[in-house]
């Protein structure tokens, strides 16, 4: 498949590594002034629920290492180099969900346990799957700033032609 980038580039998803190699070495590419590069793999993201909002990343990584080093074989230093903070989600009063980018081995070890013990408390661990929903057309996969649909869809009654603010059916139960 193909996907256009904001900077004018194109992402090509070849069906095999052999096709990717052929494409990268194609003489027509360089003649056209184009280059092919392999995009880095994205690390899976995990959500660790109900952590203190101000908990340092080092403390979380140390707990992950202590509870998964037998399965992953990673040293604490290697784990610290490979785990990164993505963002926080949920309420900001006291506790929230910390979203981390982790190597696949670490993800598997944590998801199979489903809990992470930190400071005598168990915290739920789940895969983080980020789903974008457009506030204009109510479809998934993009945001309103990049929506190509001209007419808005109401997030209350699901009728095309107006948004929630202009909805005349607010007194009824929402449809979506």
C-alpha cells in the first residue's frame, strides 16, 4: 500500500523484505532524484494504570526490571536505554496512567503478568492502543484538522449536516 506524507514523501508498504530490497536498489529511483529508506520499527506501548502522577521514570523502569529480568534477559542499563516515556493519560489528580514505549520482550513479559508491583501496590498493565477519532465526521483513523469530509456529522444524533452544538435532539438519548 501507499501513503502520502505531509512533507511530500511517500510511504510504501512492500509485501516482503525481498520487494523492499528491490525497491531500495531500483536505478529508476535515483534517476528520479528519490531515495528509499527503511523506517525504524515503532516500539509497542503499554499503559500502567493508577501510578502517582509524579513518579519518576527510573523508578518504574527499576520495578519493570526487577519483575521481568528473568524473562527478558536485559540488564537494568539496557532496559533504561530501551524504555521511554510516551505520555500520561487520564485525570491529573494524584494518580494517572503512564504510557511507555517498551521493547517487545518487555511488553510480552508485562502483559502476560497483567500487573506490576511498585511500592507495595499492584498496578494494572495493558497494551496501549491509541485510536484517533475525528471530531468532524466521527470516523476513526484521523483528526478533525486532517478531515477531508465537507459536511460535519453530529456526535449526538449521528445526522450529517450539523455538529453537536447545533443539534436539535439534545433532549433525546445520544446515538453515538
